[in-house]
């Protein structure tokens, strides 16, 4: 499970991370298209879960959504607030969202669960399920591989997942998997995304 150690690791390298990844100019065009298409289908307010420096939260707002960003790293939230002063950002854990049950229309979790240990991944997924409305939309970005395994992420150890394994976790926590996407680029880690909807069984 991501913990204070992971948060501290990102805090130590926050400036470097922001420089490399803290703007939409660093986003792959296919990722931008995928998030845009997903966002067009969201009904209601959105949480950017693990928002980092806030560029995706602002992107969602520019698309006309009511969005808020949440991240465990104070330096990211400070930067997000200074860069996008009209966008709401909160420091908090994805394992315990300060959000009412069934009140959210969509959650973007863009590579924000990669540091959760496999046996603890259901904690944030259950939180996402709790706060989403029935039919609410979830988009998760992650590193993909044939098996669930740890790898040496530049900041702190992370995990890659197969689409099948993460889909099983989503199904177990109240979601129906709608579609998945995998992008393989020579010389880079394989990346993937899953779109799921909260089942209407409250």
C-alpha cells in the first residue's frame, strides 16, 4: 500500500517530477485522446485521484467538467494550487477519500495506484466504488506486463499489472470493465488503461 514512505520519496523529487511530467505538453497524444473521450461520457463531478501537479485536473475543467484534484504529496498540491488557482485541490489519501457515498460521476486515476502493493490494491478501488454513483465512470492508467510484479520505478518501487489481473480486482470491488487499451513502445515500459463503470447494485 502506498504510505508515508512513498509520499516522502515523491516530496524529495517533486521539483524534478514537475519539470519532467507536470504539464500537458509531456502527455502522449493517445493518452490525451483517451482521457478526452472518457471525459465526454462522464455525468457529474470528477475526482482526479492522485492529481500530482494538477495538469489533468485543469484539463478536465477546461473540458467543462466540475473537477477536483486529490494527492498525498504536499509539494504537488502546493504547485497545483499556485499554477491553477481557480481549481480545487486537496491533500489526502486515495485510501480514505473525504467524499460522500455515491456522490461522484467519474474518477481519473492516472498512474496513481502503481505504488500500491498487490494485496492492498482493493483498498483504493473500494473507496472509488464507494464514492462513485451507480454507473459512475472510472479510468485507470497503469504500467502493463504479463504478470503482476514489482519493478524499480525512478522514485520508489512500483508494480506492473496485466489487464486481466487488474480487471479481476475491479470486478471484485463493484465495477464492470468496459474496455482496455495497451500501448507498447520500443525501449519503454508497456502502458495500459482500463475504463470501468460502477455497478448499479447499491
